[in-house]
C-alpha cells in the first residue's frame, strides 16, 4: 500500500502545529482607548503558539492604564495545553532565573 506524498508528509510532520510562521505582533498596536475603552478583550484563534500574547504583554508598558483579557481558542486540546504551559512558565516568578534558563535553553 503506497502512501501519497501528502500522507507521507502528514505522517512525518504530524497534525498538531508547533509554531507559527510570522513574527510576533503587539495585538494592541494601533488600537486606541477610544476604540475599546479601558478594558480590552482579545480573542486569539488558531494561533498555535503564544508569541502574539507574549509580545502584547511585553509591550504593555505602552498601555499602562488598560486591562487586557486574552481568550485563547484552539481546535486541538494539545495546542491549548502547550500554550497555557508556556504562559505559566513565562509568568512564574517563583521559577528563578536558573530554572527559567533550564526550561528555555536550546538542547543540542
């Protein structure tokens, strides 16, 4: 039973996306308080990683008076679980720099 090239690709790469192919964006860039008020609610659908959320939070100093709530929507629970784990690690103050480097350092 011969597999098509597409079937071979799916078997090798898998069907759960691991990363996006675009640079991280500040999702609040260009949105004024007049547009959404003091509270911003952002739905992030099918992102497959948390790069946009992290970039937006990192740029939060540009919007100090705004409360931002993110809603992550994914079709696969594995992808959502990975995003939540990465966000937890990123914002866990008890981890310390040594633990943070250990979890983020590239493995060779």
